[in-house]
């Protein structure tokens, strides 16, 4: 299963190519819904990166995992598991 954005984009391109070549007469449809999905996915990746940066800044600023978790609407354990930097002990 693709994990990086580049791998996901390549997988999507392969799927699109397969769909375009199925059957003798390809059925042409408006690709706008698929473009919207791709655009929304890219925005969600950017948003998640921004959120992770904000969490790391809050930790660097001395905020507790409990405070950060409250802002995220998750448990302290979930916040730590999702955002703790595994290279350093928090």
C-alpha cells in the first residue's frame, strides 16, 4: 500500500491509466471530481503538516501533552502517540 504522497500520486496515475484503457472504446468522463479529490488530499497533507508543526512548537514552548490534547480533542496518550518526536524523549 502506498504510504508517501509521491507513492500515492504514482498509484493514482497507474489506476487512471488502467481505467482509461479498459475496453475497446474508453468512456470519457469529466475528471473534475477526481481532481477535487486530489486537491483536497493535498490540502489535508499540508494541513496535517501545519498541525504537527504547531504541536511541536507548543511542546517546545513548554505546553503539556494534556493541554495540547485538549486543543486537539483527543486523549493525552493519543496526542503523544501521534505527534511525539521519536528521536527525543518528551
